[in-house]
C-alpha cells in the first residue's frame, strides 16, 4: 500500500512537472551570426542585420522586426543601407534609430555619415553635422546619439593644434538636434536654425528658429546669403540694395518660432548650388548697447 502511494506521488509530481514545462514560454534567440545590434521595445524587437558585403570593405545592412518575441523576423527596410565594417547602431525608441557608418567624418563629404530613420527602420536619411572650422578636416563621432533632458545630443571630437602652437589636442564637441537627427548644431549655438521640411525653393523657405539659451534674444528682418565656391563660403551679393525695417522681434528661452524668408525680392531666384543664410541675434543683456554685439548664426541649404 505504501509503495503504491509513493508511486502515485511520483506520478503526480511528474505530471505537474510536464505541465509546468509545457507552459514555460519558449525563449528564442534575438541574434544570429549576422546580427549587428538588437533591442526590445514592449512586444517588439528591432535589429540591424547584415544582408551582404559590399566593395571597399563595407557591408549592406537592413532593419528586421519581430512581433512574436523573436520566433521570426521580417525585413522592413525598403532600401538597404551601406555601412563600414565598424559601424555604430542604436534605436532610441520604436521609430527613431541611427546607423553611424564610420566614426571619422570628413569636410569633403560635408560631415555626412549618420543615417537616421524616423519610421522604425523602413527608410533612412543622411543626417548632417553643421560645423565650420577651417583648421579641421576630420570630425570624429565618439558615440551614438542620446537624449539628455529631452534634448537629442551627439558626442564628437576634433584633433587640432593648440592655441599656443605647442602641439595638438583632442577637443570634445557636443552637438544637438531639434529635428530628430536630420541636422546637428553645436550645443553652444544659442540659436538653432533649420529649414522646415518641404519648404525650400529657389526663392525662399520657412525657417524654424529655436532659442537654446537661458535668456531672451532679439532679432530683426535682416539676413544675408553666402554661396559655397572654391571650397569656402563667400558673400552672395544681392541684385539691389536691401532695405530693412527697424522692428525687433523677441524669442524667449526654449521658445521655437517659424518665419517665412523670401529672398527673391533682393537676390532673385537662386541658381543651383550650396548656400547658407545668416541671421543676426542680440541677447537681452546686450540689447541696450550696439548692433556690433549681434551674434551670427547660420543654416546651410542646397538648391538643386
């Protein structure tokens, strides 16, 4: 009797064990030999996957997504992208992701090398770092973009000669983006300017300005244009004298404003080429002094 009871108990334990094992969710690997990066958001897994190799020691990658906890992955990238053999990847949320092809970006390539997706990996766009330093040819991306106090930032560095000319030094630079990684400006740029999407023409644009400083700035209607020629920006002369009103506008700390810029009045329509628009801002603390204390800020653009 006692033996039967023991066998019955063992049978019950075995049955319970089988049931428990059957109900334990099977874990699937999120990566294979071609996975370069992966991350999980709620019930969704995104990963950068090597699709093939390319000439020049590059690799072709795509974004794959799993909605069944890694059992299967589906390619969602409409057009695969090319990166170097030592890229950096990150998704900051389900939609915003970055592929940094190589750490060293060159002035000749217009400081492009950060590819950004804002739709979860379906499409990628070349981001641009705005940095104008005639003494520097190489800009090094030290790490992937990150959020700090709800501000999108990117850590970079340059290797330049010291001010006393006794040697060279590494200088850290922090760039910020207010358009989810499409354009990057130095964080010490108190005023960030970008062009509103799909508004640039050969006769004007809608300009988005953001005050990143801790004080109010003032600005007028005045602006000027420069054109990129022979490796540098030079003044682009208007066709006639530009007359500006004396009205000043105010942009408060952390405020963002839009303004319609129509240069056809003074410059006519622009021919194909690369340009930059210059705006002039005066801080609240310098407002009572002189226009000589106005600070210049730039936004670059290209007319096709």
